[in-house]
C-alpha cells in the first residue's frame, strides 16, 4: 500500500465490505507509514469479501496485496476476529 494512504482513505476502502472492529496503518516510531496495515471485521464473511474485492485494486498507483493476517512466529495468541492485511 502506498505510504501516502491516510487513515481516512483506508477506512473508505474497507467500509463498503462491512463493519470493522479495527483499522490500523502500521507506522514507524516517527509516525510515518510502513506501507501496510491491518483491518479487523467482526464477521468472517465481510473479511473474505474485503480480501476478494480489494486484492489487486490500484490505490495511488500501487496495487494492494490483501491477504489474511497470520500470527508472527512465536506469537501463540489465537486469532479472535477475522483480520485482513493490506500491503
């Protein structure tokens, strides 16, 4: 995802697919976007629809890569809500 995408713009992209419980652009310590973010939906069907509808979509000249968020190695926390990762 382009590092120029704002929080509001990401919200506009993901809201048509259903109610989100969390939308976050990952930022470095200086507050600059790292070029990816996470979106959580309360309903798995909405998360799947967002992945299908947004993967490959051109936003600010870059194609989004949207997939299911996977736990990091060593992170034993179970997934509690469907999450989508946009890069």
